[in-house]
C-alpha cells in the first residue's frame, strides 16, 4: 500500500466491508450494541435536551471505536471508549440534573466555558446511586489508561518491525491480531450494554424519556450473546496464560 490518503481510505473501506465475515458473531454483537445506542429511545421531553446532547457524543465515539477496531487502530479504539464513558456519565447525570448552568458558565468576554467540577459531581452522583456501574466504569477506564492513552514502547510494537539489521518497517495500520480485535470488540460491547442499562434505569426513575418498545428484549438478547462470547474468549490460550501467571503470583 502506498502512503496516500486515498489508498489508506480504500484499505480502511476494505477492512470495514470484510468485518462481519472476518470477525463473525463478536463483530455482530458489538455492532448491535453500538447501534442500539442510536435507537433505544422512543421519545424525550423538552428538558431532556442536555441528556440528548451528551448522548450524541456517546453515540459518535462508540461508532468511532467500532470503526477504529475493525480498521486496525487499537489505541484509537480504546481512547474513543474513554470518551464514551466520560460522555456517558455526564449523560446519565443530565437525566437527574437538568439545569444547563450546572454544565457551563460565561466568562468576562461572554464566552461559554465548561464547568470542570461538574464531572466530579457526576461521578460522585453515579457512585452514590449506581455503585456497580460506577465501579465497572472506574475499572474499565483504569484498563484503558494503563495501556492505551499515553505513548509507550509497548504500543510501538503494533506499528514497528525490525526486519533485518538496520532495516525497519513502519505501518499506519496496527499488526493484524484477531485476538486483540475480538477483545476490543467485546470491551466495546460491554461498555455500550452497561451504559444503556444505566440510562434505562435513570429514565425509568425520572420519566423524562421513553424507551423503545423492543428495548428490553434487545438488551436481554444482546446481553446473553455478550456473555456467551465473553466465556468463549476467556478460553483463549492467551487469556489462560495470564490467568495461570496471576494464580502463581
């Protein structure tokens, strides 16, 4: 592949068109849950607009994560999921706190600025009201932060190869690794399912939106599928290897 934007775009289109056949049920499960984020609401009240605005970011970054995963951009995929979590927590909080001045202020030049401490309030609210969701998001963000959000020698191995002495090969795309791809797809699917469950619980409480008629049945189906696929992945030799190492240590 020559290094031009057109050829890169063509290669990424090929990866996308082949994703369903190549990655099978794991891809379908992630795609189902990503696109349920776009289709889980039947209607919303006018004062749910802040929730919907944050939801738009959840939808966008979840979709970008799906695309990044199947296009062999692992760090980008996980960094997008981090955005999914941050927007998702604020979206859930916005179902509870619907005053727009909670989220921004205007400075002396009449320029709108985000209130940074609102994130802290949102995470505190989540911990107090949805402890299991809070713990899961903290753990998943920790996994992302430990490996994917900062440059490190470990990440260079995805794009760099020493072929012979004094001869290097760099690639725009990460090395093909079916295990890593499926792991990222399941990570994304888990993240989407958890946020959808969180949104549904708070919507049921606040009554400022209505869930789609088939939401409950889809969540059960996709959740069951996700658990089956997760158990299959846990039997992978690379997972078993690290499980055994942790047992010994």
